[in-house]
């Protein structure tokens, strides 16, 4: 648009980007991971092969959808314990 | 122009890292998981059977019985992962299928005859069958650890095929075949989709954020780092990209978030075939506190504007739908303006904007990607004065389509920065804000009072409980007293007479 009469830039006001800090418990819910766990439990309980396979597939999905590895690894290690 | 991906920090050395440098962490985990689960699958039945066989072998030393058992044991011993799918078959197979077992890939030929020999000798000597089990499992584990992540899945497919040649039922493999092939497609799609998303984001950045582009002319600092050659885009996950710019009059910063379709995820890709969605980009402009007047304004397509008015808190409190004024050019028919007052709406929809984007004719051509805009000094969250623009991204070859939409962002920053409400309108807006502030204050007070009352109630409860305890003790004492009194009453029946 034509209304920029002079240079609007203001280097003095530049502030570097600060990434918002998100606590691990505020992360969006990992639905696919949740589904994977449910299928895994069912597969183990009823010895039903398809359930275990679905669990693997959803596990792969949740791995593919990891947002930032550090936070998620934190969560996973917590879950392991 | 580089993408700094937060996910590539963790690098695990796998042999595939040469081919696929980024996602090896994912691959590694994925392979481990699949191997682990398959191991579990085949260990469970295998672990169950030798247990009972061990009991039997001790009791009856019958050779005729021992022979088939030994075969059964061999087949139920956990094979290497690569041969995973053969076990479920073997339980149903005839007892003389040994040659077919030997036909299977050479990797597991060695352990089996060995275990067979061991077993036969042991059978006659009466040594418990634990040794061969540990050996075969060790061999299986070794084979598993040696096998690479992806080759293992490929091997299993090959084995499936080789198994299919053997005259066994193929139907019992359908689940495995389907799942493994789905996983392979999933893995391929993961890499292609990731690349696609990155290309789209890079196309946007090269169009609008390189030298002499619109953002370079408006902001002195581009990118997420502090120096000039820092990466422009910040990748978050596989489908979210962020672009940050700062150093401009009236605003402290601009954050553009590209939320692309999750092309890397096959399941959501399939889901999106049913429920289509768009690649979206959201510009959040954080205005300086002193350079934004009390303005609440939003515009979107009709349906969306109505839901925004109902759902967004500031619009719900301060703004209402604005009907197009008479005798003035107005936005295209599809659009609906939500604003605090008519004055704000008419001032913010200037002739230039109508000409460029929002007018009837221009909107058909250039407004396709427009989703919504929301300018407000009462946004929820940490920074209250914020302008939010939401656009749909075109494909990477037609990035120029959204040039005019992107140009709206700096235009509105200037417009809002210079805009001053008339005194009449300002008094109205101030009254409204004061009212809302009062309501908020009241709510806060209510909440505080509620909290206080709850505390009091709790204290009272505690006291009552203590009293109840006390009173219970008192009751007991009273009862004891009563009893003793009754005893006393009962006692005097035996009257004592005093000897005079």
C-alpha cells in the first residue's frame, strides 16, 4: 500500500525473539500416543495381534508428531519411570 | 535462508544417517519399538510352552512322545525377528515340516539344527532343556541387534513373501502384511511430506522475507536470532513454522505462525481427505501500549464473523455486528464486520483497503486467502494490544497471490498507530471498559470471597469434627457413668445389714 511515506523501520526498537516457555504439563494432549497406549494394553491383555499392530502404528504417528524432542523426551523418560 | 529445526539437535548414529540425515532419531526409536513389540509377541507363546514341556519331559521318558515334542519345542523357540511371522503357523502345521523350516533364510539355519542336536542328547541324558533355550534366544537377540532399522522391516516383508511360497495359509498373515506395508508407506510419506512442508514455508519466506521484500522494508530485524544472518524461520514440529520480525514504529514485534497441513503424518493426511483443511498463516502484531487507541474490530466471512463474535471474549464484551452503512462503499458481501462502534468500522475500512482487497471486485481476485482479521486492545493473554491476521497460504508456486493480503499487515500497523478516536467515541469506549473492569473486579472479589468462605467452611468442619470426637468421648464417659450408676442401683438389692 502506498501510505508508507518514510522509512518505518526503527532499529532501536528491535527486540530479539524470545521463545515462550511451555511447561511439560501444558503441552497439547498427544492423542495418538494415548490411543497407542490403549491399543497396546488391549493387545497385551487379550493377545490380539491387530491391537498390537495398531498400537505400533499410532505410536509411529505420535513419534512423527513430536513438537520438540527435548520436551517430549522429558515426558517419555518420566513415563518410563 | 535456513530452517533451524529444533528436532535435529538429537542425532543418533544409525547406518541410515548418511541417506536420511534428519529423522534418524525417529527411525531409530521406531525400529526399536517394532522390534521390541514383535519380540514380545513371539516370546509370549514360546515362553509359555517350554514351561509345560519341561514338566512333561520329566515325567514321561517315552521316546515316541518325546519326538514330536522336541520338534514342537524347536519350532516354538523364538526365532530371530526377521523370521517373525513363521511361528504362528507352526502350531497348526503338520509335525513333519522340518525341511520347510530349513528352507527359510540362512540367518537362522545354524541355531536350529544345533538346538535339535542338543535336545536329542539331552533327552536321553535327562538334562533339563534350559540350555538350548538360552542359546537360541541369545542368537535371536544377536540377530536382532545386528539388523538395521529399516532393513529389518524389509526383511520381514521378504520373508513374508518367501513364506507365502510355502504351502501355508496366507490368510493368517494378512494383518501383518497390511500393517507392515502401512508402516512402510507411513515412513515414506513422513519424509516426503516433511520436505513438502519445508518447501512451502521456504517459498513463503523467500517471497516475503528476503532482501527488498515487504518485511525487509518494514522491519529492521528479521528472523528468530539476534544477528543478521540468523535463520528466518523457526520450525516447531514438522508442520509449524514461525517467522519473527521486530524493529518498527508502533509495534514491538510481529510473529507469523504458519500452520501447515500435517503432510508428514499419513493418518491425518487420510483424515484431511475426508475433512479438508487449509494451510494457514497467522500474523500476530504486538502493538506498543501507547500507540493503539481503544479499538475493537474484527472482520471475517459472515459465518466465521458470527462465531467469532460469540466465542472471542473481547468481541463478545465490547463489539457487535456492524451493518453496512448507506451511501458509502463497503466491504464485499461475503464479509461481515464486527466492531465496537460504527465510527471505528468506517475509519478502519479506508478507501485504499477497499480498492486493494476488500472491495467487491478486488475481493474476488485477491481475497481468496483471507480468513479473518482481529484488531483489539483487549486481547486475552500477556500482551493486550494485538492485531491478528489470518490468511490461507496458496501453493508454493503461487505465493504472489497473497502479496496484497500480506501488505495489509504493515498498512494496518500504521493505520492503528496513527488512529485516534474522537472524544465522543472515546468516552463511550472508556465507559464500556470501566464497566468491564468493574465486572472483572467484582468477579475477582466474588472469587476471593468464595475462597474465603470455603476456607471458613473448612475450618468449621474441622472444628465440628473435633467437637464430634470430643462429644464421642463425652458420650462414652456418660455411658460409663450411667453403667456404674446402674450397677450401683443394682448393687443395693443385696442389702447389707449392719450388725447392731
